[in-house]
C-alpha cells in the first residue's frame, strides 16, 4: 500500500468504529435518527474500504511487468539560414533505435523527495548523433559534438532517489546489468572545450553508482563503476571553462572504475 490506500483504509476503520457505537437514548425517535445516521456513516466507511482496495489493486497492476517497446527516432535540422546569417545555432542530425522484451517501473514521490525503480528484459539500444555550429555571438567559433553508442543486456535495472529543492539537493542513482555488451564513443571539440570518451566491453555483471551534490549551482558528481566476469576498457576526459571531468576503467575478469565531475 502507498499513502493514499493506507489513508482510505484508516479513515474507513474510524468511521466503522463511530457507526458501531451503541444507541444510548431511551427515546425511540432519537434512536431511529441515530440508526439512520449510523447507517449512512457505515456506507461511507464501506465506500472508503472499497476505494482502498481499488487503489491497492491499481498499484499492483502498475508494478507488474509490461510488454516491451520498439522505438525508432530520427531527427535532422540543418539550420542553414542560421548558419548563413551567423547565428549561434547548431545543425543537428541523430538516429536512435531501442527495443525491449519486458519492462517494469515503480515511482514514489513526496514533497522534496522522490525514489523510482525500473527494470528491462532484453534491453537493446543503438544511437548516433552529430551537432555542429560555426558562429557564436556573430564570431567564428566552431564547435562539433559526435556521439555513437550501442549496447545489449539480458537484464538491466535502475534505482534513483532525490531529496531537496531546485537550489539545494542531493541525488543518487544505481544501475545494474546482467549479460551486457557495449561500445561507446563521444567527442566534443571547440576553442574552449575538449572532451573525449571511449569504451568497449562485455560483462556478466556490470553496475554503476552516481551521487550528485548541488549547492546554489555548484555541483560535484562522483561515479563509481564495477564489473564481474568482464573484459572492458574505458577512458574519459572533459575540460571547459566552467567544468572538468576525468575517469578511467580497465578490467579483465573483474574491473573497477571512477569518474569525477565538477561544474560551477
């Protein structure tokens, strides 16, 4: 049960206790009126009890495994006019294909707090994208971002939690995969930014945990990675005027890796 179904059930019990009080008056007219009121209170109690059961039933249905999805998304926007008129806009091109056999998810949200979990059977993804600009503030300042990724996992799952508001918050995310193979390559280049990430590997078990602390816009992100029954090689480096990141992972049979990101 979540908070809604518990509240309905508790309120129903209180109404039933109120309706079950014995008739105390010796006046038949007053007793008859009390009886009618008690009957109406009992009807409300039964309605709340049925509502609690219905809410709980919906919760169980929502938490059950659902059929997987197949998605193919393609997008292009060259923004030729913007490029010819020296506007600070990007030209885009991307394609993404995802397919899964079964999916499950569950979320719980309260003010200043959220926790969610999901799992996917036979989870596959292929995606590639490129974005580039030529101008920034009417000045020649080219930047290009490349991305290519593919992965296949027999089972993948994610659990995430967040506490706080938009200005001060902490969040954590843990992901795990069983029977996974992957390859990734990302790069971004400009006069003020150099970023590169590449990785390839297979693993019987693979996991990652990420923690974020944000205080008034200054953010520190720590990421830890681990694997068992694996052969993997990963490296990442990122530097810009207000952000830097470095990470590494190398493993055979078992591996550990890390990433540290600071932005301000």
